[in-house]
C-alpha cells in the first residue's frame, strides 16, 4: 500500500485501500499498523485534518480491528 507523508507529531504517513477498507498508518517510532473496516470518509478526513494525531485518537484508535505489520 502506498502511504502519503503527513506533518504530525505522532504520524509519519497514512495510506488507504478503498477496496479492502484498510487504513495503514506509520508512526514516528517506526511501527506500522493496519486498521480494517475503516470507511473511506474517515480515511479521507484523517488525511485532510489539521491534527492527524488528534483525529486518529478520536475516530480511529480502538475503533477498528488492528494489526501491527512492522
């Protein structure tokens, strides 16, 4: 999955696959997680928000099936 770099204190890059509804996030600590079942609107809002970390904590973290891939 291709991720886009973002300017954030917590997040390095964000990617999304609309076919599988999988959101992929790389954090500054080098860990990469995939979140499954994420609506495209949520992924788009995360990419476009002024505060990626705050949006992630409010609308993604602990809300979707999560898998660490790196």
